[in-house]
C-alpha cells in the first residue's frame, strides 16, 4: 500500500513537470507566430523605416520564407514576360561608366522592346522590380529621368553572394572633383548616417508616373509601370541605373538641365550622379547573379 502511494506521488510529480515544460514551449513559439504574416507576399513587411531588423528576426524570417515561398527569387527580370537570360538581346544602349564626377557617358543599361517585323521600339511592355526594397523617390515627368522610381534594397533583400560583392567594392566617398554640372550647395556633403550600405535601383522613362509612395515596400517581380519614353528619351526604352550608397542618404524627386527643376531636385540629382556618394554598379552584373 505504501509503495502504491509512492508511485502515485511520483506520477503526479511527473505529470506536473510535463505540464510545466509544455507551457514554456508554447510561450517560446509565440514570436514565430507573430512574424508569420510578415512574409506572405500580399502583405507589406512591417520593418520600421530606417531600422534594421535584429539578427534573430532576420533568421526567423529567412527560415519561414524558405518553407512558405520556395519559388520567389531574390532577383527578377525587369521586363515582364522576359527571362533574365533574354535581356542581353534587348539592350539598346549598354552600361558605359563615366570618368569620376562627370555626368557624361551612359550610367545605366537601356532595354528596348523592338517589334520583330517593323524593328520599331514599342511602348507598353510591363516593367517589374529586379530587387525588392523600399521606395525612396517617385518622379513624375521630370527631366532627364521622366516618369521614374528609385528603390533602395538593404542586405535583407540581396542574394548572399551579392552582399559579399558590395562589401568588397569601393566604399562610397566624395570624388571632390569640380563637376561641370551646376549644383546647389550641400550636394557633396557626407551622409548624416554612414552605418548601413544598400543597393539603389532606378527605373526611368516609364509610360506613366509609378503609383507608389515614398516608404512603400516592393517585392521582386512587382509591376511598377510600363516602358515609355518620358524625360530624355529619343525612343521608347527602360533605363535601369544601379548604385550603392548609404541607406536614407537620398529621398525625393530628382531633376536637372531644365528650368522647372527645384533646388532640392538638383541637389538630389547632383548627389546621385556626380558626388561619389553613390557608386555605380553595372545592372547586368546584378542580373547575372542568382
Ligand atoms: Zn539609359
């Protein structure tokens, strides 16, 4: 009888212990549950602007994303219906980096949708985002980029081998060269914060002004507009220009070479094109990574 009582007490103790461990397991699952909605494609990630997600959150996001969305690539073709491997045939003006501080040569890549029979470049083909990120500038018929959108991608949005590429590239620093451009005071000032680098991608000469706002999050493959010839374009094409610089170093519209350009637009343009704080990357180099 005494033995039965001891066994009973022991069993009771074990049951209580199990309950306790189950309780703590449930508590530790909670953060994952709250993070799950962040990675579904239809929802906007809720990273606070300018704040980097902590290492732990990033790891959880990547793990969950790998299970839920195994087929979403980190890099997408910028032209709707065209594979990345087909893009070489669409280049109408290749990347031709300028002398440091100069606004000449071709600082991006032009893609044209040429009709097979007439050999005429067409408007209207869908333009989609290459790398996910956050909108920092939307331009509505401003010269020279026309209707355009600028998106910045932090490390979280870049393939791992690309992050290594960025780290091994030349760090953004001022070129300190007398540019031929007229630039408002402050165009070459150092960025206020120099703690995080990112890749900036500009899509220009679109048919219409992109229906996005500064701060919007965008996923690779999202449609941002259609090929047009707004701004400084002699024929319909998409101009893609990629640079890397510090996060939050440029916000708002850019314009130059036009009397309607505001001082702020000119300052942004000078900073982007000739200051040295935004180092050029060949867009085809990014597209060949995956
Ligand atoms: Zn171009």
